C-alpha cells in the first residue's frame, strides 16, 4: 500500500561552513505550504534531530530503520536547496520502504510502500551524524554549489584517487587517501561529493571526491595513504562498537 504524506518546515535548512556543521529545521503541522523562509547561514537543528521528527511522523519502528540513499544539494551561499533520502523500516511489524524529500520552500513529503524485506545496512542516524561532520567549506568549489550523494554498496569494488580525491572522515577532518578496496557482502556507504554548476538545463554536477567513514573503512581489504603506506585509523578514533580493524590494510 503506497501512502503519500505532506508536512512543512517552518524554520530553515542551512550549512554553517565556518563551523563545518550541517543544520536542518523543525517539521510542524501546517496544511498550507509556507512562503519560502530559507535564510543563509543561520542556526538551526542538526540533521540528526530531523530523524526524530521523521520517525514520529512516519511511525517507523526506530530500531528497524536502515538508510538506503541520501542526496543533498547546497547552494553557493551555504543554504540547503534540496534534501532527500530513502530508508527501510518496520511499521506495525511489517517492512516498509520510505522516501522523504524536502524542498527549499520548506515543504516536506514522504512516501511509504510495504515491501517483502529490508536490505542490510546502517541506521539513518549513524550516517546522519557523520554527514553533519563533513567540512563542507573545505570542499566547496569556485561557486560554492555542492551535491552530496550517499549510497549503500557491497561486493568487490575499488576506489582510486587517480579518478577523484578520496578521503577518510575522522570527526570533522578529512584525511587524504590513495586507494580503497572492498571485497565483502557486508554493506558500506560511499559519500560522493560533486561541484555543481547551474546552466539553462538546470543543475550539472562534476564529480570531485568520495568520502568514507572510519566505521566503513574497517570493512575494507586495502586502504592506502597517498605515499603508499597502509592506512590505520588513529588510536581512539574508531566509532563505538568497533573493536580492532582486522583486514584493514591487508594485501589481497
């Protein structure tokens, strides 16, 4: 059964470039879409707070939620122009697929569809917390427009810096890498960043870099620094729940 729900956002979305933090706004009941209230670089609630609001509105069982894809478009002044994500989770014991979208006018919609089963993956809040830490100001191009896409991956897949910069995300710091190789059916998430340009046909993105969380890098077979050294997460930097990093930096 497919359901579509509409809500509005009364406050604003923004990116605080100087703090390197991503902010979102509060979802409230309002049958009429609000006038655009998007302002640039002001305070707001973090993206992780938005999850609690989405959870409440959709009725998803929090412990069952799994993030699918995520997309974020940031304009040249640091404001969120577009945000959407997909996730899976149970509602009254039955698995569902959800899609949440927020426009720059503050209008939020979500769709839900009952599915046979949910794929493996991470809880949305786990990735949202990491996405908030990305130092967007460092990554912004000449015009400042950024397109951020997060996708779940699995299998045998390699990334090389000769095709685009690679980084490990440690708190709010990005650490350059040369090569990352995965060979596992355990899912990981790639965070792809593109520089955007607006032309007559709309928004055009040019791939810039891929970012990995430390939580996902411990699942990789091969991770190298630009000078060829094996990459090992600094002591005490691994997220809670990860003990050790067997296989990280091992040759295949």
